[in-house]
């Protein structure tokens, strides 16, 4: 069976990674969560005090990019690869509201994007990959055989994210999460380098009123037609 490249782009908290993981598992493909890579760089910036409220030393972060080693390591107990930064498992740390609050700012830095896009393209050079992010179908894999663009209302996405954070024990308010979603949308779609936008040949899916299973079945049917 031929292998293809599947690019999944879309707004924050639309379930891109969840869908990508499920598809990759079913197809026996490699799954790459590019958002985790940007979150890892953001965590590095936070830990080194390069970024905080009303302050961002972009020059210091750029200068320290050679000191950032990112790696995905498969966790057989969970069935997916976890993000490692300089040898440390940071999967839990990068999913906090604090990292979410700064990741879109870090992702605007061209040097950061250049470093990560190069790694992402290397990961997918042999196809058989499902990659999700903001610019996969437009920049990383413009020739991907299948491009999906996921969207949903800001209120719906904020509720999903709020419920997820609450289940992990994070103390956040819905208003705080909604503002984070709206702020990220603005930064992601308005940045100069590789802004979030739907590729011309992407299939748009609004999952505001779709269950995870319904969405999965829709995309799987599209994939089966391609294979």
C-alpha cells in the first residue's frame, strides 16, 4: 500500500493532535505533534527567563537555539511519542496554561520556525506521516497528498480546553482560557512568518458540533479514497 503525507492544520484546541494520533495509529504512520515542539522551545524560554509578561528577549532566545535539542520518544504504555527537551521528558510541563499563554509569541520568531520546520521536513521525507500544526499544509509539506484544516468556534474550543485543564487539576477560569484562545488566534493568524491560514487545496472541517468519532470517520473515509 502506498504511503502518503497527511497535513492537519487549524486553530488551537480543535483536537488536531488527537485526530492525528488516532489516524497515525490506525494507518501505522508516524505521528508528529509540531505544537509540542513550539511548546518545548517556549518552556526553554520561560525557564531561562527570556520571556515573561510584558517582556520577551528574542535575541537571547535566538542565540540559544543551538542549545535546544528536541526529541520525540515513544512511550509504549501510552501508545504515543512524548516530547523531550535536552534529555528531559517535558510532556506534562508543556501542556500548562502558562506555556499556552506564550507559545504563539515564540512561534512568531522566524529563526525558531526555520529550525523546527527543517526538523519537521526531515521527519517526513519518507512519507507515511501524520503531522499537525499551523503551517504544515502551507509551509512544511505544501505537496502533501491530504491537507485538513480544522476549525470551531472560540467558545467551543475554550470549553474543551477548560475541561481538559480542570481534569488535570489546573486552577483556571473559563474566562482566562477563552482569552488565551482568542489571543492565540489573533497572533497565529496575523504573524508575518507563516501565519495560520487554510491551504487552497485543504479540506475544511468545522467540528463545533462533531464528536471525535464523527470527525475521525469523516477523515478516515477521505484517506481511504486516496489510498
